[in-house]
C-alpha cells in the first residue's frame, strides 16, 4: 500500500518553496522598516491558552484544533493562530517593562482541522504581526496600511485596489457590545427556526458568530439583524469615524461591513479583512483587529493591542495564480560544468567552488560520460550556460563557454582556475 500525505497537509515542492520564500522575505523587509522585531514561538502550546484566549465556544476551539494528551497526560494543542502564543510569551518573559509599543512578527505553520479546499489547508502558513501599546486611530490605520504595503509589495503592484478589497467594522467596547448582544439574541431567538443547527447552538453560546455563517437560510436572517454600529457608544463612534477619516485622507479605499465579525472572542472595536478577487469562498488574504484585554485575561498587565495575519498560500494565489515561470527560473542552474577527462575532475571540483563563492548556482557531473550525454543532461536541467573543459582545452589554457539559450559558444583563455572562474562570472552575470 502506498502511503500518502495526511489530507489537508501539503508537500512544498521546490517551486512552491521559492515562491513562498520570496513573499515572506518581502514581508520581512517591510516589517523591519516599521521597526517590528522578528520572533519565534512554539508550534505546540498548552490547550488552556487557546481556550482562554480564542474562546471556549468558538468554532476553532470546539471543532478545529488538533488537541491531544501528551505522555504526561497534559492536554496540548498545535497552534491554530499565533496571537495567543505571542501574548503568552510577553507575560512569561516579563516584556511589559520594555519601551512601548512592543512590535513583533513571526512566520510559520498554523493548524486547523477544516475541510480542505482551494486556499484552505489544515496546515497553513501565516505572517503574523502584532503591536502592543496605547492605541489610537492613527496607530490602527497605520497597522492596516502596513498590511496593504506587504500585500502590494510583489512586483511593486500599482493596481492593488483592483485585486484587494478592505472591509472594516467596529465591534464597540465591552459596554456597547453587551447592549448589542441583547438585541441580537432577541432577534435571533425570534427567527431561531430559520437558522441552521450550528447557528442555533451558537445562539446560546456565541451569538456574534451567527453573523459569520455562510449558509443561505442563515444569510437571509443575518441580512435583517440589528447592526452593531448603531449601538456604539459615543466614544466608540468618535473613534471609528476618526479611523475612516484617516483612511480617506491617505487614499485607502474601504467598505464598511457592519456584519463583519472575526472567529476569535478577544477582538474589540476595530476589526478588518482584506479580500482578494478570484479566490472563491476562501477569499480573505489578511485579517485582524484590536484586542485590549487579552493580555490581562491571560494573567498579564492591561495593555491594548492590534494585529493581523496574512495567509501565505492565499496571498501567493492572489498574486501569481497558477503562473510559476518566474520562480521556475530560480530552480535552474546558472552553469553546468562538463569535464571530459578523469584526471581533470579535481580541476572541475575547484572551478565549481570558485563559481559558487561568486554566487552562481553550479552543477557538475563527476561520472565519466560523453560530451553528448552531458550536454543532454545540462539541457534537461535547463542550465543557462555550459562550461566545457577537456584535455586539449586544459593544455591550451582555454575553455569553452556555451550559452544554452542562444546556442552560441566562445573560448575563454585563462592563467589559472581562479581567473577562469572570475572571467566566467563576468561573462554571464549580466545575462542572468
């Protein structure tokens, strides 16, 4: 029986890895200019962390986490998101004493047991960005602007608004959200028989999550529910209006979605999603929001925060689609060395090391094969150049360099192997 990969867990082929690494490196370079510090948190955390942070009655905790008992009979969970782990790190390491704001980012895999489909895997990669400190609409706007800066970075996209749509909402503070919940629950109970079974359960435990249901019968009910922004207190209204004013002044287009909620209990006030066209149902590429009480809920000091996560797989699909040509080029060797005599193999070995020190991707075959066979091998590898060195060439202190794309070759004279390598590098560096 052939053993296959676990459903929802993807093999990263070389062309996938290069593509994703390109995106992650772009994000990293931008985040560093915003003075975010890169960190790494564990993939495995105590289950209690996610129950207390994400919420006991969220879909993520109840249905989607990979939770099990370890050999010490302790319940542990593969992280479904990074925010809770970063908060735990801040508390455990005593980082409250550091100058504010605290600005961190991390990249890596997250795990959720969802139904796999395009843009949704059970092991998926995220770029997670978090800011902790005294917040105001300007910092919130800058954080959301930063998400756009990262998403449009590939190829320096000018028309990113044609690809991405920003949706925003305010969940209000604890006081005004409580008032809204009362009215929402009242309305939903009056229409309970029209809700799906899952939403009927949510109604009692986590009514805001009903607003995130994708089933049509529920959508018909959701379209008539009270709107949370109509229940905002004066302070929350002023805050939300200021945020929109900042967006308008810097030219960020947005859509107000008063029924936008997030799948995590800890959000408060500003939340947002950035969606991409052409991804189907799983069209959210980046999402996040503000959470003021999570650190305190986990046993730390009170410190407001805002953050977002970018789904790397969905980001890649939105930018590149199925086009891999640019990244396949990165997999081809720059030069393939053909050494025709056994006694010259050590010379080929040395040349290869020189070329690699110059930054060229170099391949060499140490098996004794004919020139024709080695050229065929170089062609299969899609090598851009081939260097041919035989007994005759070695005696005459010259080598043949062939441009595989143009089909032309030239002689390169040399005094020693280092000068030969340097000349080769200078000949081809402008062609790569």
